[in-house]
C-alpha cells in the first residue's frame, strides 16, 4: 500500500491542481493529521478514515488526468479542493471527490 501511495504522491507533485496543505505538508501528512484529529485514540476509526482518504487522494489524481487544465471540470476540481480545505490547510480528500463528482454530474446535466 505504501509503495502505491508513494507513487500517487509522486504523480500529484506534477499535478497542476494544488493538493498540498498551505504550509507545504505532503498529502500523507495531511491525511494522517486529519484522521488523528477526527478519531483521536479510536484506532479503528483512524484506520477506516485513512483508507477512505487514500482512496480519495487516488481519485483526485485520476481527476487531474481526466480533466485537463482549462476545462470546466478542472475548475470544479480546483473549487472543491479549495472548499474542502480547512483554515489550517488540512484537506478532506474524500469530500473533494464527493464534491467534484456531484458538481461535474450537475454541470453535465445542465449542458
């Protein structure tokens, strides 16, 4: 799993959409901090959270490939990344994916 995560993070570095926290933390650190803050010493909850967030991170990388810069879908992705970043720069990658999927679906239905 960690090799796959390292690959995803490496690909994300090249992704034009910023998925790093504002203080320069890598996505792995952001995910761990998010899940620790959310679940505290409930380690089963942390594990579940980590799995969901890593799947979200992988989906965001796929969105970056699928939605080229300059498209409305790319703008939606960027907006969802911004929307689901809290005041200290932590992102909920799972919610970014939900937001992006929902907004892209509605956009396409309207157009």
